[in-house]
């Protein structure tokens, strides 16, 4: 896991840790480190976390499109909601989306 965030701004790992901690408050979370980032899973995939040059991107998989957020159709049943972080702050509305994504993946 550390290799994913090596050489990246510290806020990226801080956001990642906060996201995982929040998701774990709902139940078990499997972290799968891959070349491009980390996949977070319960029974199904919850999110993809990808460190980028200027931000940390978190794609949450939700069963609906979220107004006011960039969303793409990921599968017949799920939308990928694009969350971008440029500082170590996870808002309450993002926490609510994390809860919804965990429930959808369980």
C-alpha cells in the first residue's frame, strides 16, 4: 500500500486513510493495491482510489447518478462518481456517499 502513495503529497494518504476508516465503520473492507492505485471492496467493488499528478481521484460505485458530480455509467447497474481531492478534507456529503457505496457493494 505504501508504494501507491510513495512520492505523493501527504494529503493523498491522509484522504485515503480517512476514506478506508470511514468505510470500515460499516463493515469489512478489502484493499487491493494495483499499479494505478487501490481498489476497495466489500462483497463487490466499492471504489477505486488513484493518485494523480494534481489530485487524488476516488471513483465511487453507486446505483444512481449523483447530481452536481461528474458521473459515468460503469455497468448496467452502477454509476462511477468522480470525487477529486486536493487537500486532506473529507466532507460530510462525501461520507454519506461512502456509506451509500458500501451498502451497494454489500
